[in-house]
C-alpha cells in the first residue's frame, strides 16, 4: 500500500519537475512572427542545443499592441501565467510614425506589460527590422520621415523599442540590429522576402538565433537544426547572432551612436528656426532638409565637426510652401531625423 502511494506521488510530481526545467515563451505579434513560424524555429534550435522549450503564439496578420489588448485569445494566453518571457512584437511601421508611436504603441505597450506582470511573467520586446530599402512609411494620413535606406529606418525602430523597454525596465531582443550586423558583414545573405518587408527563411532563422542567445545568454553556434537552410548559411547566421547579442552590441547605448539631434526652436516656425545638435566624436557631418515627399529642399552643411553642442539656423526659402519638413543629420554610419513645421 505504501509503495503504491509513493508511486502515485511520483506520477504527480515528475511532470512538475520536468516542467520546471522547461523555458516557456509566449510570442505576441503578427506576420513578422508567424511567417516561417519563428516560435517553432526558436524551439527547434533550442532543442538541438539541449534546451527544453515550450512556446505558444498569438500573431494575427497586421496586428498591433493595441489590437492585442482587445483580443481575447491573446489575453487568454497571457493569463496562463508563469511565462519566462512574453515576447511583444509591434506592427512593423507604427514605431517609426510619430502619431502611432506616441498614441498607440507606447500606451498599449504599458498596458500589456502591466497585464503580463500581473500573471507573474516577464516582458521581452522584439525589436523588428526596417524595410529593405527604407522609404516613407504611412498608415492612413500619418507618415514617417523619408528613410533613405534600411539602416536609417533601423535607427528609428531601434530607438523606439529601446525607449519603451528602458522606461518599463524590460528586456529587449535586438533582432533588427542583428540583421544590420549581418547585412554589413555579408549582404549576399538575403534576409527579406520578395516583398522587401517580411523575413526570408534566412531572416527568420537569424531572428530565432538572436532569441536563443538573448534568452539563454548563450551562443547559438553549434546548433544542429538548420531550418531548411544550407549548413554553411545557417552556421554563418548562428555566428552573427551570437557574436552580436553576447558582445557589447547587445549593451550598446543610444548615446554612443555619434551624435544627438535635439528639438529645433521655434517649432512650428515662420521664417527661421535654429537646429540644435550634439556631436559626440569628431566626424564628418551632413545636415539636409527634406519635404514630406522625401525630396531635398536644402543642404545646410557638409563637413567635419568637433565634439560638442552646435547650432545651425535655417531660414526657409520664401518659395517653399507651408507644411512638414524633415531635418536629416548624418555622419559615419548613423542618421538622425527630426520634424520641422513651417508656417508662412
């Protein structure tokens, strides 16, 4: 009788013991998450490296943080609780459009984070990647600055995700920055699908490797699961993700990007405004003004600048029409963009 009772207790507690050794991750996002099944690819990579992982996903196409808050499936999955991480991936354009970032992304992220914490779970933001060739991003009548290339858009995405993650004290997987590292290292490995937005198989694999290294604080190199990629390609992506996440790249501060662009004054302005910025290292700097369609209105400065705070006045040409303009400050591999409102 005693042995039977002991056997029953073992049956009850063995699953709990096994469950305790399993890393539980809930992915909340949209097509950037479900294309090529990022959660499954992350789980398969983890399994090949000896990690037990359980994943779930709520990722309807085109969904934003705001839509997830009102989605019963998402809320139900969060309410299961005790997730090691609940990964939050925002709609891909909203973080780079002022109106949606401030009125939807950030308020909804705060509410989701509060909900996640109430169920004894941890939030991790999923920093996505920019469009392959940049460009102006619009939702309804609200638009982003004119991004001249992928890296320019990535700067804006990175800053948006880091700001809300830092505010809330949450983790962030800088997948988009890992993409940039790969592009700069070997641009022949194409990470985008033919739509120039969604991930190719290689793009999803690189992202899954980034999540592995971020969640387990361990190198992804040596994973025997290649996700359908040629072994040489998968091994290259493993190395890129691991080196970036585990190096200073994951801890790189926004202030170290070379310079800071402050709010111009006055803004809105009539006639003249003063552009304020700070250069952190001696570098070649270009300052240009673009209209809302991405056309160059005027180049204000091009040349070497020493570290320190600087001011450059801009007197708008009388031929320019009233409206929104963008100041673009570029130097080295980095670009900062600010919005100007010109009123005649």
